[in-house]
């Protein structure tokens, strides 16, 4: 990985949740390249083992269910036995679910054969909220307990959905708005303990989860892609590397030590564009 710049993170022990995914695996690699000791947490053991192998000695794959507090505590103990207490947490576990996704963008009187708002499953909404908010709540409870004594850094992963809810995905949009609000709450609550808490809100990046929504099987852009790019002033999807500079700035206490409670969009101008 080519970094936009390097910072010294050799004093950091980082827990990254959702580390088997596209964005957080890249974050883990960038932090390790700057000297951090990086624990990769994900329910998908094979995914994080592969990422850890790519990184090398600074990485530790820790299978973990971030919706199970006992599993998170067990992960904390594994990390502490190898490197000591975590002083940097990235809450990257999250995602959407088809059970909480509409077929139609807006409601019309005739929705025969369409999965509209009234057909969304309560279990889907609860799952999406748990995956995005409850996971961040639980992992912060477990890992911040040590940071209270020494200071620390927490970075949450929010989304453009937190600024402007997207059609079809009400649960995910509301959940990410909750992540942004939780970020601000944690920043205030932990400020006296020297713990900073910020969030990165990626715009539109092609990942495993959304590829089928953005491109057809033969690689052509879908109508949703057309709408996204029309509303993005830079007229392109982001590349994962576009997030790394923001990550490293927030990771470096010397560069952003007075920054807490922020939600930073990295979105090609999407959040700023009114459409006219």
C-alpha cells in the first residue's frame, strides 16, 4: 500500500472491527505500515486471517462477534496477552440487510408485487441497528475501559446516509445517523479522560456489499450509479486510498490532538451538493 504520508504510530495498539471488509482491511494495513500493532476483529475468521497474513508481524487476527460482549471481552484478553491494552479503536463493523431494504424508492398507491415499506421485516431493522450501533456501543464499552486510565482514540465509521438518507434503505440510513450522534456523545463523555472520538463518513465507494447495486453482472453501471454520480460533484466513485489520509490525520495525536466530536465526509462533494 502506498501511503499519502506516514505518521509514527509505534505506540498504538489498535483494535479494528469489521477488519475483514474492504475499507477496514485497508485501514488496518495503513496503520500497521505506520508502526501500529493492529488486532483484526471480524466474525469471518478466514477473512481476517488473510488480512493478517498480508500485513505480517504487526497484525493479529482475532475472530470476534461484535454483537456478543463476552466474545469482545475474550478478544480484548487475547490482544492484551500479546501487546497490552488497546489504546486505539476503530469501530468499522456494520452494514445493511435485504430484510430492511425496499424495492421502491417512493411509495405509490399500487405496489402489487413490490417489497415496499410495509413489507419490511422488523427483524431486519433490528439486525441493521444492532450491526451498526449496538456493535459500536459494546466494543467501546469493552475497549474504552482501559483507555479511561491512559487516554485513547476512537474512530467510528459513519456514512453519507447519516447526512442525507438514501432511498430504499431506511434502517441503514437511520442507523448511520445514530453512529454519527453516538460519536459526538462519546466525544463529550470521554473528553476529561483524554479520549478523542471522531467518525469518518465515506461517500460512495465500491465494496463487496454494494457492488451488485452499482453494477450489473456484465459490469455496466446501474441506474442507481447514474444517480449517485450525478449528485457527486467530482463525478466518480471514491477509491479506498482516498480515505487513508483522513484516517492517518485522525490517528496522529500530534496532528489532530484537539479534534474530537467531528464527523468528516470523504465524499467527492456529495454532502455539499444541493442538486442545483
